[in-house]
C-alpha cells in the first residue's frame, strides 16, 4: 500500500522523536555511528529521511570520525547530501574542536596532558598531510597558545627552528611542546624528527626556553611522546654538550 506524504512525514518525524528521546534517556552511548550521523543530518534537512544518507556517508568515509573530518565538498559527493546537510556536520565538528581547545588553554599542561592529546587527536589524526604545531607555556606550565606553525606533504614538513623559538619570544613563553602528525599512521620518530627537536632545543636553550616534549600523532588514540619514551632526556644531554661547544 502506497503511503501518502502526510503519513510518510509522520513516520519520519516519529523516528526522529524516538532518536532524540533515546539520547535524552540514555546518552550518546546508546547510539551507533549511523544514528549519530543521521541525527546530525536532520539539523540541515528537518523534514527528510536521512537514514540512507547516513549509511552512505559511513560507507564512503569509513567511520564517524572520517565523516566529520571530510570537507564540505567531499561530503556533497555522496548522493543526497547537500550544502545544508554538510554544513550541519562540519558545524558540529568545529564546535567540538573549539571546545577541546578552550578546555586546555590557561590550564597546567602537567594536569591536563590527556586533554591536550585528545585535542591533538581531534585536530590532526585524520589529516592527509603533515602539520607541525607548537604549544607555548608560561612559567607555571599553563598553556598560553596552540599554533599551527608549518604544513607540508604526506610525509614531510619543512620546519624552521628559528621561527618556533621566535614565536615563543613573541608569546612570552618559557617552554614549548612540539607536535606533528604522521598521516601514514606510523608513530615512530624519524631521524629528521630527532634532528628537528635537537635544533629547536639548541635555539631555545640560548634564550632560557625549555622544550618539554615532542609528540607524534598517528591514528585516533595513537601517539608517541618523546618525554614518555625517555628520548627528551637523552636529547637534553646532547644539546647541553653542543651548546657549550658552540660557546
């Protein structure tokens, strides 16, 4: 039996009401990735059935994170997804990014290291090229600023240590945390990563600025900390020796 438009709209609205009620009662844990995307799509097209579009987006981009990281142009390549749908998805993604960023600013890095890593995963783990980030901290290890300093290709970024240190001076920072992503997903530091860290540390030492860590972001939830793996201490000893040799 064919369903008239009025009955069809009633069914769609009833389904959405049930999704909203389920969220209010049980929270996001009760939702599949498809449910989440479907509900987000409804913000852009409130009177259309978005279930199949949500499934198509998941099939194209592989995961909820992949959908949210996709560009507006890429999202609209999926059948049925228009500018309003794509805007709703990207708006939520950018709100989450801003929330995570604001949660770490002016807090002690020692107390919010996990928050910092979560923010970096959200910002970097799905990028298709390398980005180099500087976290600048004050004398109490509070985070002053998080800045994207350089970007590059799939596997390489040109990093200028002088600029990293100059920015620290401009921000009146007393310490720096270096961060970059590996789009390949591998988190092991390269020889170039080690050399870059040493060069920044050497320049920073001359100005009494400390480099606390270098973090490499791989896939979601995957990272490598130089400090946690004992590399920073070794590099500090090497840099101290180089610094005194140059004087």
